[in-house]
């Protein structure tokens, strides 16, 4: 089949071979991604990203599966990555909204909301929790590790990196 020849040439950097593979597989890829995303624009964008990744990784294609199957696996991974990114952004937006709500509630009752709490609200929960347990409540790394089911070394690392981020946020130690 000609496809094998195109793949072999594409691995050598032949742009015309890439163009033929693109023309051959792009419509199929878009149709697959429309079914997955239920969004034509997103499907076309993911198909383009998939073909770009194909150009980058063509040397890894070993021919054990159909070329179209290999493209589907790349496209699927791109889609999953996109969904994870969206979920992280939603979580971050939700956390930010909760922090604003808490700040408003505290201020409306004339309770303290200070810069440290603002800076803490910018940290992800997996970093914020160990810092609070260590520096507000005085638990040891081992105790925090036991409470959170995280190795003490990981707790120590999260606290260290979180404190550094807080210092930057609060502009502490700047000269």
C-alpha cells in the first residue's frame, strides 16, 4: 500500500509525504473527534494538534498498529489532556470564588482577612493544607503525613515550596 511508503518517506522528513498522510487521514480524524467532543471547532483544533504531534513523533510509529489507530491514540490523549486542563481551571476558579466569598463574610462581620490569608488562598489545597497544619497548628511533618496519608518527605517538600511561593506573593525578602 502507498501509505507505508508515505510513512517511510515522512520519517525521513519528506514534506510531501506528510501532506499526503494529512490529506488522507485528516477527515477521518475530524469525524472521530466530533463524536468525542460534540464540538466541530474543538474537533478540528484537536485534529490539527494531533497532526502536528504526528509530525513531531512520526519516528516513534512502529507499524504494529494501523496508522489511523496510532493517530486516534494521539488524538484521544490530546483530548484527555484538554479535559484535565479544563477541570484544573474549573477547580481553580471554584477555589478563587470560595476565597472571595470567605473574605467577604469575614470582612462583613469585622473579622480579620489579611494578606497572608489572601496569599494562602492562591495555593492549591495539597500545598495549603500542610502549611496550615505545620505553621498555624504546629504539627510535625510526620503527624501531617499520617493525617493526609502523604510521606513526611513529601509534606516537607510541599511546605517548603509553598512557603517560598507565599514569600514571593507577599513580596517578603525582596531587596
